[in-house]
């Protein structure tokens, strides 16, 4: 990515700071010298064509890929998913989601809320399922959910837990028009509550509605 | 979807992070509510498995016991040489295999679901992973104990001797297993550990090569044993090798016991210390192994050896990610042969291992088991050649790919067997001095090629067609013959050699098999 192509917010008290990030697949560089900062309550959208490295940037940030060089700081400290605080504060939605085949949609969210310290999450889970339009499917096992419902359940995972930073890869994927509108409203609400959002998207309307800044990635030769 | 819901995070909802134990307990309770099988149904299945294991264990134990008695009575110099040399081949080989296999699957692994719903939460990761870690240690210890026990029993060692050897090697393998858990914590450590595994593999090949060349194998083993155990077999009549070997084992019992005790203590200490560092494992490294294990379990459930290889090869190429493209040459069949040749060169480790396996027939010959050389050469050659048929396997399992290549599958099978066929001929040619006659060499080469081609082009068991009732439930016909595919032709080709038939039969039978093999069209779904 050419550094000149990014126009991102740069407050001093950055929640997330990415400095000179580089990543390679073998010898081929995918990302070079990417720098941006994301403040609390702000959203940055990563845009660009397929193969530009959007998902790779997100993977580096959540620790699923190892950068070749550069720094990624969360609240001033190097981000490392092995650290408990990072796992508590960063809600992610990448393509690594899978389900336990024998737990229902509601039980999955229940489990996640409990794992984050909510000892009685039933009401919260029901509210979120209702909010996301999955209440009728609450008792369904993952195998019987449609791909759109699975996607909504995946989005719900980011809402049922505490979060300071949300890292979302194409959150609008497989959602219908109403769903994308709902998503847009939710992300704006998240920003207002102080959550920072970094998301990759191919939807200009969503980017326009949610993002305070845009980082444009272009495929490297 | 509503846009009025309380999506916004309320800190008051969240308190202390629960323990891994309480979370697992919650999952158990929740799952129990969905249980669709009664206790007795589960008990019946468990009973069946335990009964089967007991039967197999008893039969296997009996066979090993008989072989142990026979080996103990053997006083030939060949037996003595084997007794002295085998530990130097087996121990590094076991260590290298353990390290490689464990690093391939993690060794600490978890499913993608566990990775997302549990490991990505602030719950103590070390505590979440500890049950898997304990399972890995237990599996390594039990496997090491059983394998080492069997090897030493087959060498004719008295029961206390092979018990000590089994304990020592199980503890050594546990140490190696712990090293892989430590290595899993960073890519750099993994690379170094893999290099050590390669060195161990070379260390296992060296005595096999020495045994194969036989300058004075007993003397070499004596030197190695003196270095490790302090016992000099030269003190014994050098012509009574078997007695010397047994005497050595008896005399070094104290050394062995002491060594075993030290290694067991070391292993236990390492297990305890490393269990505290499991939180340093990245979610990625843990899930990668889980995915591989899930693939391997799927392949194992259909008893499909080729599919096991596919899963491992698939992972290898996914991790590799990118290689340099080479333009093709020629057209039609020639282009495919060229592409296959380039593809084989793309994974040089397989070629190196393939050629390294040449030591097997020579070592067997060097150890004095001349009658077993063709069988050993056949199986070693099969292992060397079979990975080169991955291209044929892809084509046979993908009707779309066959259509895209625009040729008949029978024709494709012949074309794609050219490069492996050339390698099989080269391999057996190099093994020929150990195998003996030219006719036997041809039989082995034909067996390797026809067996490998048959295995690579075999259809996977299909659950879509008619099924056969069995105590395990409905299974596709031919499921249990699946693992034997390929090896059957290998044995048929080598049968004339093993039965000591005339040279004409030794050449004719494999030639007919090859001709039939390549003239019929493989079945597809």
C-alpha cells in the first residue's frame, strides 16, 4: 500500500496505532509502510480491490497473521492476542468463525457472554437476538441456520461482550438491504458509546455512513 | 432487525472472568440437555470398543510373546547384530517421527469453534488448553511405551529388559513432545525443532547405512554402546555375537535403570513446567493443528490412506502459499508429463526421503535377511513413489478436472504414471544389487508402480450408494478393503519372487498386471 493513499484520523490518545506495518506472503510484499491511528469512538474503513491486503491488515491486528515489520499498539501497548486484556477489549469478526454443532444460537451467545464475565446473560442474549432478528432461531442448531442467519449470529458475537475496539472484515457480507441498514445504525451507535471500529468493506454506503476516515489499499506489484 | 435494542455495552453486566473449569462445566450441563442417546446406548458402544481393543491387544500380545521367545533362542550372528544395531536406528527414528508428527498437529490443538468461542475470550488460556496438553502427553507416553516394548520384545530381550527400555523411550518421547509444545510457541522455535528432527532422521539413517555396507557393523555398534553404557562387548568372545548382546543388556541393566529413572524425572519436571506456559500459545497455532486433526480424523474414519496424505499435502501447500510459476512445454500428453515432472520437483523433501529409503533393502540385506529384501524393497519403494502420484489422484477425484484436460481418464492415468514410473525404475535399479536378479528387480518395480497407481486412482468410499449393515452402523461396501488397495497389487507382483518361481513367472505375472492396470479405465463416481 502506498502511504499517500491513506487518510486516517490521528488523535494523540490513539486507541489503536499502526506504524509502518509490513506483511509478506513468502517473498511477495502485500502491505508496506502502512501507518494510521484510530481514536476512541472513531471508525476507520479499509477499502480497496480484492487482493489489496485488507483482510491481512485486520489479521495482523488481531494476531492471526504475523507482520514482517512494524508496530501495532492498543492503548499504547503492543497488541498481542495472547494477553488477556487484548482478548477482553478487542471484538473481532473475521472469517475464522465456526460453531459447536451441538449448541444452539442462543447458547453460543450465552457461552460467550459468560466467558467475558456475565454470570447471568439470559436477558442480554435474548435482547441481542431480538435486536439482530434472530430470536425465532434462538433454539436452532448452527447446522440448520441459513448463511445469512449465521452471519447475523456472527455479528451478535461482537455485541454480546465488552469491547473497546471492534475489528470487522466485510461485516455487510451476506446481509440483506435491511440488515445492512441495521448494521450501519448499530456501528454508529457503537461509535457514540466510545467503541473504536476498524472495518474492511466493499459497500460505499456503509463506509460513508460509519467511517470517519478511509484507508485505501492498493495491490502491490 | 430492530434498531432500538440495547446494543451498547454496559459494564455493569460484566464481572469477574470465570474459570475454565466452570465454563467447561456449563458446556457439559448444556450439552447434556441435548443428549439424544441413553446411558445404555453409550455403554454398548464403549463396551464394543473396549472388547475389540482387548481382543486385538491379546492377539497382538500373543504374537509378540511368541516372536520374543523365538528371538531369544536365536544365537546366530545376524540376531546379535540386529540386537546391537536396532536401538541406534529405532530410537532416533522414533524421536524424529514424534517431533514431526506432533509439530504437524500442534501438538496442542483445538477446533475452530473452540478457538473462536473460548480461546478468543479472556478466560485463562493455559487452563483451557491443559486437558488437551495432558492428552498429548498421555498419548505420546503410551505410544512410546507400546512401540518400544514391541521392538525390544522382538529383539528377544527378557521382559524386565524391554520394560525398562519401554519406560526409558516413553519418557524420552515425552521429553520430545514437551519440546514440541515449547516450539509451538513461536515459528522460529518450530523451524529449529524441525531441523533437529531432520538431524535425528539422519542419525537413524547412518547406522542403517553402516549395517547396509557392513564393513564391520558389530564393531561400530560396540563402540556406540561403550560410549553410552560403559560396557565393552569386546570382553566377550567376539564370535558369539548374540550371547554378547544379551550379556551386555544384562550387565548394563543397572545403567539402563538409572538412565530410565533420570529421564522419567526429567520428563515429569518438563511436563509440569511447560503446562504453566500454555498461555504463550497463539490461537492460530492451536487452531491450525485442530483443523489438520479434523481432516485426518475424517480420512481415518473412511480408512482412506490416500486421503490422509491429501490432508497433509493440502496443508503443506496452504502454508507454502506461493511458489514460482514455470511455463509448460509441449502439448497434450507431453505437456502433462512435463507439468508432473515440475510438480514432483516442487517438493524436493519427498524426493530426498524417497532416495534415502534406498537404505532399507540394503540394510535388510546387510542384516542377513536375504529372503525379505524384495518385500522390504517393495514397501520402501512404494512409500517413495506413492507421493509422486498426487496429480493422478487429483484428476481421478475430480471429474471437472478430467473434463477440463479433455482426455479420457484411462489415457490420463497412463500419462500421469510416466514420471512416477521413471522414478520407480530408477529407484529399483539403484536397489537392484540388494534385491538380486534382474527379474526380481523388475517384479519389485512393477509392484511399486501398479500398487501406487491403484491406490492413487482408487475411489473414496461412497455413503451415497447402497450401504451394508455392520455393528458400527451402515457402512459402504469395500470400506474395510480400502487400506489394502495398492498393497494388494504390490504383493501379487512380488509373490513369484517370494515363492521362488522361475524367472519367466517372475517377469510375466507383474507384466500382465501392469498391462491390465493401464488398459482399463478407473472407476469414477
